[in-house]
C-alpha cells in the first residue's frame, strides 16, 4: 500500500507531501490543477520514463519519493533480499532523482538500484489505469498468471513445471550419450591410448621430487666425494683432529688426580672425541655409497623426461595425471556400456512424455473452463459499467513445432514450464469490431472502465495492492456513474484504490478525499493537495454538483449523497 508521496521541483510542484490511507482515496480538482502531474510522478517512481522538461523551471534537479507498506507483498521482499536491500520493518522507500543533464538515480531503502530492478519491484506495488498507465493487466505475460489464479490452478501448473524439469534433465543425460559413431570411435581410441600411456608409466605420488633430488646428487658425485674425503682426512687422518684430541685426552688423564676440577674438561673432550669418531665413520660410509654410475644418471633423467612429457599432456602434477587417467577410464566405461543405458534413458523419457501429456492437456481443459467463466463475469461487469456492446474474450492457443514435445490431434505442441498454452485477453470495444489486444482497443476512461471490470472479477487473484484509476468516469453519468462508484468502493475493500474523478456520485463514496488545486509560493504557481475533513468534503462534492456557485441546495444534496454512500 502507498503510504506517502513526496515530490520536489517536479513540473509545477514546488514541494509536496501527501499521505494516503487504505480504501478508496479520491482526488478531485479543477482541470489543470495538477492531478495528472501526481499520476506522472507516481509513474516515475514505478520506473517509467521522466523527461528533463518535467524538472521545474529554474532548477537542475527533481526528486520523487514514495513510502510503501509491504507487509502483504512477499514477492517484493524476495526481490529486495535478492538485491541485498534491507527490508526488516515491512516498509519500502523508493526514491528517484532526475537531473537537467538527463541523468538520474534510483534508490530502494537508501540503496542505489538499477532502473530495471526498480521496474521489477514496481510490478507488485501499483497498477495505474488511465491515459499514461503503468498497466499489469495489459501485459500479455501476466494474462496466464491471472487466469491460473482465477481458476485456482497453481497446483496444476506446479505439476507441469515439475514434469517439464524432469523431462529436461533426462534429455540432457540422453544428449550426453548420443554421439555419432566417428566421434565415439575417436573418444574410445584416445581414452584407451591415454590410459595405457599413463598406466604403463607406473607413476607414484612424490616420485618426481625424489628423482630430482637423486639427479642432483648424481650430477655432483665427484664434488661430493672430493669434499667428503678432505673432511674425513681433517677429522681422522694422520694429522687430524681425532689424533690430536686423543693426545689431549691422555695428557689430561695423567693430571686429573692432581686437580679434580679438570675431570669435567676431560669428560667434554672424550664426548667430543666420541662424536667426531661417529661423524667420521658416517662420512666414510657416505663416501663409499656415492654413485658415479653414468647409467643411473641416464635412467633418472629419462624418468624425469617421461614425467615431464605426461605433464604436458594430462596435468601439471603426478596427482593430476593420475586423476586424468581415472576420468578417462570412467568415460571409456560410459561409452562402451552406454548403449544399454541409453536405451533405459529413452524408455524413461517416453514415460515422462506420456505423463507430461496427461498433465498438460488436463491443465489446458481447466484453463478453457476457467476462461469461459471469467469471460462471462467480465462481460457482466462491462454491462453494469455502461459498456454492454463490449466483447471480452480469452484466447488460448498452442505453439506447434515438428519437434514438439506433446502430440495431440495429429499435431505436435511445444511444452513450456507453465504448460502448452499461450493466453491473451482480447477485447472488442464496439459491436461488430474485431477482437484486438487490450492496449490497442481503447484509451482514457474506456480503458479504465475495462480495467475496473476485470479487476473486480479477478481481484482475489491480483497480487498488486494499490490500484490507480485516471479518467474512469469519462463519458458516463447518472446511474452508470453510481454503479462505477459502487464497484470502485467494492474493489477498495480488499486493496487501496486511488481515483481521479470529476463525478460527485463517485467522489461521495471516498474513504479519504483530496482536493488538488493551484496555489502560489514565492510568486510562482504550485500544486497544493489538501486532505479534506468531512465538512470540506461536503463542500467539494457540492462544487462538483453545482459548479463554483455552491448553494445551500447543492450542499444539502452533497450531504445526502455522502450519507447514502456511507450507508452502503
């Protein structure tokens, strides 16, 4: 529901704030006062085009802001969540800014959003019916949804969607198996070769690092031998450290009984001596193990070259090469055993197609039944609204294709997630005229009354919480005007209705009445909107009855009309 509208520097509006209520909100005022400007502003907040000439003269920026109660709009909350926009308190504030250079910005709860996202959100906020309408009802894409909701067919549609998804899934699997014989032979040959090449290499994880370390040792064997030999000689040779340490050990052993404090030093020398002897022995063993074999170098290098060649083909590491081989084995098994599996999948596909046919055709029949009922109800509404010559029809067609999923009546039809049917509302505004698309039939008040008729019938199925009607009363008067007012009143019981009217019969039925008039601010004309109290409402209805010359008689008549409307 639209709670508040704030407009700044828009056309002739200086600064304006209007708070709306639930029920029937009536806007009246003389021609040129600015009623249509309010509609244009609301259209702008819904994402419709706003031109630079709508910015108030003398200003380089205009802004429109609207606050909505979204407590009954789960779809809006979903869209906001998908966009990462906070919506914790069931309040949505939409703002648009327009600049003289042609640029603009959109915001939802202070978060900037692209215009296309604003339009997605606005589909659930307001429907405007009039000369410059933001109309959900004329959007062909919405006709099927409205008919399905009217006929309570959501469960049937869900079943079709489910079977459509299952059919798509199994066909994707079939497609993965359906390769021509040449491609099949090529893949078998390639995978067989790859598996054989990798398996014959007998690769081990970590092997490459080990081989590179060994290669480094083999390439530096002579240097290792020379340096270790020199080190061994310095440690345990004729003039080595060990021999000298043994001399030191013997000397200290002879004098320790003179001074016992030397015992600790002697122990340290002996410990060092033992350690050096162990190290010397280890070095000799290492020296003796050094491999000078050119054959081994060749073997290691050949192994490394083999691994490098496999890496170029199958992966950046031994792990990836082995994983490639495993995948190739699985694919090979799938190809070689695919014929049997393919037949099983095709058999399953036939069963799903048969199921889809039953469900989709049943849904089509239910839609035809619902469409007939909806046509009758809308036609009755149109008759009540003084449009008895108008014909309303619902077209239900199917799209044929040689590759269609569903065969019926010697034709093949395309199955969509929502079923087989393309649904469109058609209308003939005058007897004898061809049926045409809604948007091409009428304009202004006629279109608004057509929308009113449809809305009254399908209101329970309509997801939009706020409806705006502009010029709904064009070309009507008397009894018809009263009927239109009653239907608008009835419509407003379940949702918010904003209505611009020139008829006192309709204005008298308002829950809230707003007077739109011109005023002056800083010497310039501006639009003013006043929420009328009961006394002011009576006077405005009297003005609509009698013109500018409000008399006691017209006031009394206005009071009676309002009282009568309130008693219904």
